[in-house]
C-alpha cells in the first residue's frame, strides 16, 4: 500500500495522512481484502471495487462517495488486462490496481510536478489525461497495420490475411467500446451529483470529455477504414474467382463444337460415307484443329482475354 499527499504535489506519506489534506491510496486486490486499521480509511475501503471484478468503465454515486472501475483495452507484457478500481470520497482517492500501472503513472505525475495543491478531482483529471496520453499513438499503429494489410491486398498477397483482419477488427471494436464507456463515466462525474467537485475541476472533466470524444471519432474512422479494407479483400477474392470462371468458360466454349462433332459421328449411321472413307479420320482431326484455332482467333479479336 502506498500513501501520497495530493495537496502537496503527491508527496509520499510515511507516518499517516494529515488532517485536512487530500490523500491518495494505492493498493492491490489482496490488500483490499485484508483491509487496514488506518483511521478514516477503514470505513470507506470496503466500498472500493476490485479490478478483478471490473468489466466496464463506470462510476456509481453513493452516499458520501463515488466509486467505479476503469477497464482499458491494453494488457501487460504477461497478458494481464490493465484495469483499476477507484473510490473518491472527501479527502480520499483510492486506486486498486494489480498490475502496478497506477503506481507507475503516479510516479510519472510526481516527476512532471503535477497536482501542486490540487484536490481529488484535479488528481483524477491528470490521471485520466495521462491514461489517454498514448492512445492516439496506439490508434496510429492500428492504422499502419491496416495500411499494411491493404498494400498486401493490392499486391495480390491474400494468403493468411483473414486472421489478421479479424484481430484488427476486434481490437478496434474494443477501443470504441472503451471510449464510449469512458465518456459516459466522465459525463456522470460532470453532473456532480454529490457536490464533490469544484467548478474548476468540472471544467477539467469537460476537457477530458472532449478529448475522449476526439479519440472516439478517430477509432470510428479506423473502424470504417477496416470495413473498406475488408471490402477490398472480398472484391479481390471475387476478381480471382471471376478469372477462374472466365478461363473455364473459354475452355468450355472452345471445346463445345468438338463435342458436337464427337456426338455427330458417334451416332454410327450406316449411311455416313465418312465412316468408310480412308481419309475420314484425318479430315475430322484437321477440322477439329481448325475449329479450335478459329474459336481462339475470334476470342482474341473480341478481347475476351
């Protein structure tokens, strides 16, 4: 468990929180279950959600506090989803995190000198700003991957592209869902139902909402781009199938007259003079070759290939 004084630029607390100061508490799910004996913290700790049970980004106004969860589409190197449970109360900000990401973000805010004399709402604003800081770069990476898929399609390299396109489509959908939930959460914070935030903090939440809206718009554009790439892939598949059908049609058309000749002379009527003529067989062969050459010349003249 880590304690920081929000009112003193996130200074670490060694002995215990000072009266009248806003305190940030960082803990894990295990520490949340174990509880604490710290005065004032024990009563509200039981209302803090665990990231293990978090599925969506949300905020729930309760008597005297706001609690909820933030679930991002990101994962750690070990594949563990990055999620936070949080609680905002008078003088307290509690973050429950099992990945260590929250602690790293707080250290970054300390190095940048954020939250000098700020309150709980100001800290949450800077925390969310830092959480969204690299999202545009990640969306750009997804766009680059889609561009690579598009270039492969245009180059005719279609093998093995379907799993990659499916994964990119699911990834984009996760980001759109994440921004939709996050925007709804920030809107609920802006409503300030419990009167927990000052006007300056509400303006900061409005800035976060606008930024989330821009990122959501980028993700929507990326989703539309993915649909266009998928349509291009399907169109290329259709073109290949049409080429195959064209070849089969040409071959069928060329040999259709020969089938007529074979059927004609396969009737074996006794009155057919070619059956007893010694040059009948070579003549039929020559006529068949002439028919094939004539069909090829006509198709080339009509630009069928």
